[in-house]
C-alpha cells in the first residue's frame, strides 16, 4: 500500500510519496532505499501497487526519447514500451489480479496510468494514488498550491497527514520536482 500525490502547475510538477511497503502478510516495511518515485531525464514515475511492475520500470526499462506532444508520446511510445518490458520480464499486466498504477510527469504535465494502461488527467491539477490518497487529496484541495514552493510543501504535508490516518502509509516522504 502506498500514498503518492502529484500537483501540476504552470510548466512544473511536484510529486511526493511515502516510504512504506506492505507485504502480502500485511507486514510493514519502511524503506527510504526503495523509492516510489523514479526519475528519468524528463520523466518522473510515481509507483503504486504490485511491486513487480515498479521493479521492471525502475531497473529494466528504458524510456523512449520524448518527441512532440507529451500526451500523444505517452500513449503512442511510452506505454507500448512499458508493455514490452512487462512482457519481456514476466509481468502479466492483463491478469485480473494485477493491481498497480503510475502517476507520471512528462515535461511539466501529469498523467495517471491505470492498471489497464489507460491514461487520465485531472482538470484541477491534483493527482493521488494508493491507500492514503483520498486523505492526501482532501488536504491538497484545501490549500494554495499555485506556486512551486507552496506545491512542494503541500504535497509533503498531504503525505504526512495520510501517514497519520492511513495504516499503510509511513514517513519519510520523498518529494520530486519535474
């Protein structure tokens, strides 16, 4: 379980995530050595759910070069390359028990990639995922996050608040700017 949040501003993004891993026995492991936000050159990927797709993206996947419109590139290049990596490294993303999603920042644009590899965007510029996500979203929506420094503070505070009320979310908080 996880809490990952994202805020999209005017040409920038902020993402924050907790550091708890909950295994299949509901044992809590806090690991700041296992980041939930992975940075590639102009891409941030916030990981939630099954560990295997995150491991593949983190250690076995190389993003294609970004060209043109970020949303079109995401759908036509990035997602197919992720699917190829899942196939190559043995993760069946189409299995009915597959459970993951990614919050992705590409050149100042945030997107959500669902388990079915579809994308969505939020008109409000607020994104959340994981067991503490709704708690974090409520906090973020009540704050001023129009400037980058405010957005960084709000994203971190949202995850901290989620860690108080969600048993599957723990500090420390990772924060990344895209």
